[in-house]
C-alpha cells in the first residue's frame, strides 16, 4: 500500500494529473480457491495438476536477477517466491492442494530475508497443506501414484520432470497388477489459458490500475523531456514513476530517439535525443502479475 503522507506531495512523479491514491488490494483467498476449483473440474477426476514456479536466474556470480514468479502460480496461489511447486489433486471430485516450499532456514534468512515457513504458508495462502521442498520426491511420487492424468508443463524443473517421468514409466509388478498410477501426461496451458480469458472484477481493477500508472509515467516523460537529454534519462523518469507508485516494469522499457525509434526491440537506450527528434517509448508496468503495455 502507498504511504498516504506522500499523496499530493509535489515530485517529478505526480504532475501527471491522474489520481493514483487508491491501490487495489491483493486477490482474496476465496477467489483463488474458486480458481482452483474451476481448473480441478476441467482436469476431471483422478487427475493431478502440477504448477512449477519459475526458476531463479543468475546475473553474475552470487547475484540474481529480480525474481518474477510464474503467472500460473500467482493466479492459483499468489505465491511469489522461488523454489515452489503447487499440486492440485482431484480424486473423484474431491480437491486437495499441496504447496512444496523451502522450510525455515536461519542462516539463509540472514542473507535473503525471513521465510514464511510451512505454518505461515498454510495460514496465509489458499492451500490445504504446505510441505518442505526437501520431501517432494516422496510426497509427489505418492500423489502421482493415485492419479490417472498428470497435467504438467515440462522444462521448468528437472527434478519435477524426473519424478513425473519415473512415475509414468514405472513397470513394477504392483503397478501391472493394480493398474494404479498415471497413464497420460497432459499440457495444462490450454486449460489454464481458457480460464484466464474471463477476468474477475478484482483482476480488472488491477489491470486498470496498472494501465493508469503506465499512463502517468508516459505523461511524466513527456512533461520532463527536453532536447539534449539521453534516452536513459527518459527511461529513468518512466521507471521511477513505476516504482514510486508501487509497481515494476512488465518488460524492459524501449526508449528510442531519432533513427532508434525504427528498431522494433531497441534495448540500448543510451543515445542522446536531439532537438526535433521523434522519441518512441514502449513501456508498461506490472502489479501482482497484471501488466500494462503502452507505446
């Protein structure tokens, strides 16, 4: 939430004339539970949906790029931290959700911040149970053994891919005798995409606010632009406005002056802008996974 004491204070980022004082709250637990119920029905009985959060990306040595969670993880759970796997099982119409996450670790928390831990995750997020990621091999294998159809997008986690593959290829005598275990591997993306076509009121509110912040940023860039500025100075105004209003860029900003404006995915943003140059700006921001995109 924005600090109300800053509202109305004159800065480089609030001369745009738009009212950004109301920031939408997070999606409710009840709404995310409803989304889980909807995807559970689409996957049908005796199914297991697996959502793997995006992996971290190293920038250099021990420095990572700013983390961005999987859109599907945000949509169904709201969990925005790395090293997480969400599982939703549908057993004869009865849904059960499990979130695998890193447990508390005092030494690592000294460096990267306090973790919620298993109990904290169960209290604050729409899940039935939180389990340590260290126990995923055993617990996920058991979940797979009780389903027929597995909905899983490969390529995000080698560890999860291996567990799923082993379960699908299992040829033990018990498997042959009982016929238990998964028989089909399905891509969940078409089902999830179909669900996400229809936006709820809370989603529309987030999208509108994201668009309003991006509009304000573009206005500020126009208000403060002058000949002799560098493209990166205009970029700093835009992205500073994003951050000032509690958002972040949804994709790397493109600021191209003169001939650079003709490059579709120009990323350098390091040239001076001469008097009379046309400047193309392609920049948008993101709130809770919902993005704006303005050129």
